[in-house]
């Protein structure tokens, strides 16, 4: 019944999604959470937010985080509907994304992963567009540019580079040319970063900003709560089950749609590798996996024939999010 209700995009469903968003973010507005204020020289644009005192007002941070999540939920829903990951128009993925982010502490305030999710969705959107409209060099440039920009807010996302270096040539008409355009897009944000460091006379210090990442590689997987491990395992199991459910219907879809599912799996692999550079790989990982996993989970729930079973799976998912949030 619940899943069927969200299989449409009428004003009633959209209004309910906005209402749920307000309910989830109102407590964070009354008792604001502190944003992420750790300086990391490998994430200079996020450092700029900290040093520029843009994150000092916690209430404004909560409002901005809500606006970001709503924008990202719109992109998730657009991703699913425009590129035919689900056969019928639905707003279920947006609803799932808002629930997932609203019950995660880092989704209620400004955090590097929250900003990175925006760029991750833009990358995925352009990647799917390139898959459908081969030869669109603007999409190739945009993928590289968004990856470069995203890494300046949350550096581990750069681990998508080798994955995209595999994907882009396979769907490009001009393999070498498009690969060069892709790297130009990545280099563009770093060109301005290097120029800024040159003006500030900090060019010699650049190696010292990135070499400490080698020491943190995979060191952040120890010292976490048992619930963090359970949460990571839960998301993984749900994701794998959703993949199995989705792949059952792959033969009923066109080849381009099959590619998109494979792209999402490859992006997940790249993000998993990148978490080795994070000081909080479990909490960050759960956050940054949402833009990739929600489309597949939403597709799986929509394709479940038994509405009762689909509703039970949705309620179980929500119950786990509540348990993780409370404890």
C-alpha cells in the first residue's frame, strides 16, 4: 500500500515528502548538530567554509543541509525516472533518500560527504546521459569537472577516477579524445587551486597536504561501535539483495539500462576503495553510498510483485534507520 502510494508523482505524494522532510529536520533545527569542523588540507574548498566562518551558525547549517538533501533527492528521482531504471514514474527513490539522510547524523548538518553526494549524483547523471547519447563531449567534460570539484570537498571521491577511466572509453565514440577531455575536466578545478596556492606562496607545501593520506589509508576501520559494523553489513546486504532483484528483470530491459546498473556497481566499488582515505570510513561510507544504492533499492522495491512484502521491506528499512539513529 505504501509502495503503491509513491508510484506516482502527484502533488499529494510530493507534499508528503516535503512534510516528512520537515518532521525529520525540525529536531535538528531546535537542537542543532555541530557541523564537521576538522581541517583537512586535501579538501581545500571545505576548509574554506570552515576558515571563512560560514559554518558558525548551526541553525543555518541545518536549513542548508535540508535544502541540499531535497535537491539531491530530486536528482535521485530524476536519475531513476529519466533514465528508465524503473519502468513506471515514481517518487519512491526521493522518499527513500530523504529518509536515509534524515536518520543519519551527518545528513542533518553540513558535512563533506553531504556536499560530495551532490557531485556524485551529477557525475552519475552525466554518465547515464553519455551512455544514451554517445558523443556528447560536454557530458564527458562535466563528469571530469564534477569529480575534480567533489574531491576538493571530500577527497576520497577521487577514487572514482580509475573506474571512470574504464567506463568512459567503453561508451565513447572517440575513445582517446573523450578520455583526454575527461582528464581536462578533472584538472580544471585543480588548475585554479594550484594558481591560488601560487599566489599564496604555498606551492612547496602541496606534497605535505596529500602524503599524510597514505598513513590514514585503511587505518580508520578500527575503533568503531559494533552498531557501525552492523549498519555497514545491513546496507551491503540490502544492496546485494536489491541487485539480485533488479538483475532478474535485466533481460526485459534494453542494453543501455543494463549498462547503467553495471555503472552503479562499478561506482560503488570505487567509493569503497576511496573510504580507505577517510578517518570515519563507516559513517562516511553509509552517507556516500546512499546516492548509488537508493536507485537500485527503489527499483527493487517497485518491482516486488507482492505489495505486502514490499511494504514490509520498506518498514524494516525505516526501522533499522531509526535504531541506528537512536543508538
